[in-house]
C-alpha cells in the first residue's frame, strides 16, 4: 500500500500568499468605498441637527451635500488618471489620508462656512481615493472572478446605505460628549487610519503599462465645465435666477465641446488624454455611462428630499427617520447580490430594465401613500414602497458597474472607473442642485409653521414625480445595453465584435 503526500513548494506557497493578499486588499478598498458611501448618507440624516446647531441656511444645507458631490465629480476623472500614471495604491493612500483629515475638519467646524469648505475638501480627497477602488479590483482580479467581486461591491453599496442613516441617527441622538452631530464625521478617523496602515501593507501597486502624462488642459476644462453647469443650479433659486446663471449653464455646453475636441487631438498627438474617448466607441460602455449619470440625478433628488420630508416636514427624530430606511437598504443588498450572481447571467439586460420599472413602481406607491396619509403617515406604512424601491435599485447598481467595465483594457481602467464615478456624481450633484427647483421651488418662501408640514408633504410628492420620470428615461436608455450582457465577468458577445472594432485583450497573467 502506497501513500501520497502533497509537498508545499515555494511557488505554491507564494501563490497562496498572493491570493490572501488580494482578498485582504479587496477588503481594504471595499472599506474605503463603504466609508465614502456612509459619509454621504450619514450627513443627510443629520442635516436638521446641523441646521439647528449652526443656524445654517437652506442654501448652506444644500452646499453641505452638493459641495461634496461637486468636488467629488470634478476630481474623479483626474484622480483616476493620476492612479494610472503614478500608481493606484499610492493615490488610494493619499486619498484616504486626505479624506480622514478632512473628516476631522468637518467634525470640528466652527460655523456653516467652515463645514461647507471642509466638505468640499473631503469630496476632493474622495475623488483621489474612490476611482482607485474599481481600478485596483480590475487590475487585481481576473475576468472570471470579477462578477463575484462586483456582487460583493453591490452588497457593500446596500450595507453603506443602511449603515449611514442608522449610524447618523444613533450618533446624533446619543450626543456623545455633548458633540451633537459632530461624531458623524469623527467616526471616520479610526477607520481611515486603519485603512491607511493596512493598505500600505496589503495592496499591490499597479499602474498603466504605458507611460502616461497628466493632461492638465483636460483637467482645467472638465473642472470648469462642471462648475459652470452645477454652481448656478445650486445657487440659482437663492439668488433669484440671475442672467449670468443661464449664460454659465449654456457656456458649459461649449466648454464640454472644446474638451471633446481637445481630448481627440491629445489622443492623436501623444496617447495621454485625460478622458479616453475611444471607450465610448463601445455602445455598452457609452450606454452604461448615460444610465449612471441619469440614475445619479434621480438619487440626488430623492435622498435629500426624503430626509427633509421625514424630519422637517413630519417632525420625526433622526433615529426614527434612520430606522424607517432599514427595509430599503436591506432590499438593495439582497437584490444586488441576486442580480449579479443569479439573474443577469440568465436574463441579461432585462434584469436592469426590470429594476428601473420596479423602482418607479415603488415611487408611485410612495406618492400615493404620502397623499393618502398626509402628516399622519407611520414608518410601517412606508415599508412597502421602500422595499419595492430597494429591490429595483439593487437590480441596477451591481450589474451595471460590471457591464460598463467588462470590456475595458487594464491600461484604461483608472480613466474608465473615474468616468463611471464622475458621471454618477455629476448626476448626483445635478440632482442636489435641482432640489432647489423641484422641492423648495414648490414649497415657497416664508410659510407659517402650521402650514410648513403639509407644504413639505406636497413638495415631497411633487419631487417624486420627477424621480419617476428619470427612471422612465433610464429604462429607455437601457435598450442600448447588450441584450445578454456580461456573464460573471466574461463577455458573451462583446460590443467590440458587434461593431467590428479592434479589441484590446488583457495580457496573460
């Protein structure tokens, strides 16, 4: 009788260690993404407390959220490209360090102006950190594993959505050390420090294989165009919609046109554009980007208006409002995991379209319930529309990211992930800017307290019609996505083949 023994060679030990390192690296970058997501939702739930404590105006409230989104959107493409050039690990660590510092400044802000400035800095640092998350995943994991990884990413999105409101509510209600709302920012400090230390140890450096240069003219043009579009939207109503605002928004279209022309010239001249326009030749990428932008508009409107409706319109506490959102977030997490692992491989694009219709159905149900129950509505009565909305959102968020990135060559992963995040955040900032039009514009100014609650209910319903319309547009745009889509990170029939375009393969590991 013979026995066989398995010896561990140095090569197999090295492979096992590398495998462990990449999963540790995934946990670290996912934690950073989670921290960013939590930071957005945690602020929304604490806005009434911030307003009461600091005396912030409605304009300042918008800027506490929109300033972050604007800085985030303006810097994402640049952050992604800097990662390609100088190393994704390096930019990730710079971003998480800056984000942690900015969180401390937010936590110790002495007035609304300092808080807004610190939030803008926080958004700019997040723009250095967040694009590297998808880039590191794209560079670290082979194509056949990315479906599983993006499924995890979708679950993290849902977990961030549920944790943010709950953490914000609890930290605000507990009033730790008499700091009131400030711990919602200070909680980032230990998480950021841990991410910085562990990221230094476990994340493997990666960059574009071909030497690239930062396109400074492109940086200026994309930042200028975004500011010219979003700043007048955010401040317009407060300033009485001055003529310069309309001229600025119209001028942003011209700036974006100049940006496209310049990027084409830059690509032909030295192959180092800020935005890799060749990516848009693949219809699935272009359509996915359009969906991301439109989806961002809808979410930007909904989440801020929803918070104001519950806490300032209905007079609920932060904790009650935070707990009301739990069914929504659980539904997002569950549907996100199912969509990537089970549904999209079988039904492809139809899953995302079903998500858009499901989310719209939840919004229509919410509009009906808000009108029927008025100021007497209870959290349990909101549970059904929120679950329906959450299921719809979960069917969209995880597979969409996978579909957009699946055909992207590694050397452009930073630029592509920067674009994905940029257009979603640009849409988010646009949605936050539109809140002044679709919500505050319908409420009116100088309402007496007895009428304020009903005005907020009416404004909430009015705003949800806009969000439902946005989801209708998303449903139509999704017809441009591949019919079968992506199967666990492996393209079935890529748009590159359908369009007979040259397709760059990833080099063998």
